[in-house]
C-alpha cells in the first residue's frame, strides 16, 4: 500500500436531487426525492432536505412517501445527469489517466499516476481545486476523500459530505477505522452486519480482535478473509482505468425473493450461460467475472474475480460465479442477481449491468448505480416504469407527461411537468437562472405543449456551443494500459 494520500474519491452530493434543484428554482431548499415511481420503485436519491425526514436511497418509494408526503417526487432524467457526469469525469481525466468511475457521480482517481500529487499537501490542493472546478463547471457540489487506499478514500469522502474534503493521513487509518461500525467497511450490508452483531461484533476493532479464523467461520472463506484485511486497513486494490472496466452483463429481478440456496445457485449458472452467449455473439472475451446480488433489503453486493487470461468459456464463467456466490450471505432472500464479464478489449459498451437494469422497471439505487447505456436495446422489455426508454422515445402515441421532465409551451416558454392525471398536465414555468416560476394547467393533448431538452445549469460562455446540443463525444481517453492497472493482484 502506498504511503501518501494520493488516491482520490469524488462523490457528488445528492447528485440526482441536486441536479433537479439546480434545474428547478422552486425546488431549492425543499425536500426532493428522485426515483422509480412504479409499484416496486425505490429512491435513487433524496435531497438533504428530504433526508431530514428519514428518506434515503434504496428505500422503497412507498415508505418515502409516508415519511415525506410533501416532498417533490420526480422520475430520474438520466440523459441530463449523464451530461453533467461527462463534465465531471472530464475534469477528473485532466488529473490522471487512471480514473475509475463507479457510477454517474462517483469515481476513484489515482493522482500519483497523473503526476498531480505526490504528498499530502499537493493532494489536498488538487482536491480543493477539483471541488472548485466542479462547482464552476456544473454549478453542483461534490465531496472529496483522499487517502492511501480506495477503501479509505471512499470513507473519507463520506465523512466530508456535504460539500467538503477529508484527507486521511497514512498511518492513522487503523485508529480512525477502529471505533467505526462494521457497516463502514465495503461489502458489509445489513445482513452481514446483523450476522456479525449476533456474534458480538459491532465495530471494526472488534472484527480485528475476533481474528481471521473467526471471521472465516462466520462469513465463509472469501468474504471473511477479505473483511478481516479491510478491518486492518489493508486494501491494495488499484484504481482501474475506465477502459478496463468495460463489460457485458445480464441480470434478472425476481417477483418473489429467492431464499433457496440451491435455486439461487441454479439462477446464477443460468445467468452465467446467458452472459457468455452475449459475449460470444459480440465476439468478445474478458478476464474479470462479476457477480451482483441485491438482497431482500435492497443492499447490493458485487463480487469479482480476475482470471489469468480472458475467457468466453461457459464452464469457466459458471465455475467462477459459483465460487463468488459462496462468499455472499443470502440469508433473508435475494431479489436480483446479475453476472458480468469485464476486462474486454476494444469494446465500447458503456457500463456493467446498466442495460439489463433498464428492463427491471426500477430506478437504480445509489450503491452502485451505473450509467445506463444506449447502444443496445434492453434485453427484455417490461420497462414499464424504467425511465430511459421513455426518454429515447419522447413522442408516445398517447402523450405521457413524466413528473420532472422538461417541456416547452408555445406561449409560456420553458418549464417542467409538476404532475399529470385525468387528462390534465400541470407545468411550472421556470429555468435554472430564473426566479421560482408559476404553475399552469393544460389538457394533456394541448398541441402548444411539447417535450423539451434540459437547459444547462451554468450559462455557457460565449464561443461555446449555443445550440444546447451535447458536445460530440471526443475520442476515448488515451489511458496508458498496463501502468499499474493490472487488477489481477488478488
Ligand atoms: Mg453521490
């Protein structure tokens, strides 16, 4: 592990909700909840004002509505968030070739690899400058964690929230981690947390005291071993450049949670086969096998294993996923399973699991949300309350006005849909740089009302594109490969 705090973790503050508040002046300072509004919808992001009522991401939407009945409930606008995300990721890439996005609003950056930081002072300076740049370019705030490992950098950014920076001095990690609850460690969800608590283990220090053998006995070999290392603040995982995080994946959501371990195993095998079929159809192979498990309580785990060489062999993928499943606690039930293969060469798919998720009809939770990709259609199409497809086809036969989406009225100008029903649609007319606007109601088939693109949050400088069109995507980042990015060091 390095001895300087040059791994940076950036996490935008309440990203989707903050973007909506910046976009809609009437929602600033108010409780805003963004997520799936369908029957199984979950909260993707809650604004800090909504969090004060106890609403948090991954919570069932029905529960959020009970806690904060007067909050604004909005459907995510992934296209809009993705544009902001690209601006943020662009800023990160000016710091280092090693940028590892975890979601639209979260990424690790290896500052040392970029030559922009080499000690505590330069790291802190780079982090503060980044925060200022993000604010200037996007109008939004992000929190920065700096540490000598990915795990600690992420813990630091969490401590920094909202709108702050925390640097963890190398050497102080164990003292800092010790009193923290076990849930602080990556991979400890509510189920594992409960399991440990029943064994009398509630803090990170108590994990370290219990010893490795006890952890393995409680949680199985892979999980117990990994968790013990994390409790000692040992985390050697390198920051992996985006290019190497490309993947092919499939996933399924189950109507009824799966409890039977045997059945779960069979489902994982089936997904492994399906994933390999997709891989082969695309003429690809990959080195890293990923298993994703969302449990009954919406906590989501991913486990991965990197092979010595790339594979598209179903037997190898099946075996690897079965091994990964062994390290996952499925007590309480499983509502979603996914299998992915990443580490692909020359492959342009944007992200793991995203396309499958579009078909689940749920908004993603924040842990770990991933940008939807659009180059291929979703594999199944029960996308009833999924948000992206509607955005791709803005003119359904029967006009559906989605809460939170932008519109333009021939007479009143730019606004957003506040609600609709019974043949009426309510629109609030305001823009990011206007004062809070007025509400007007129209018939849903009013020909003067049309869907509109989101307006930029920060006015564009003269000389920049004024069409409101997103910039043409640039060439792929020219990350040097090999430079310490081999993730096979497990
Ligand atoms: Mg965030």
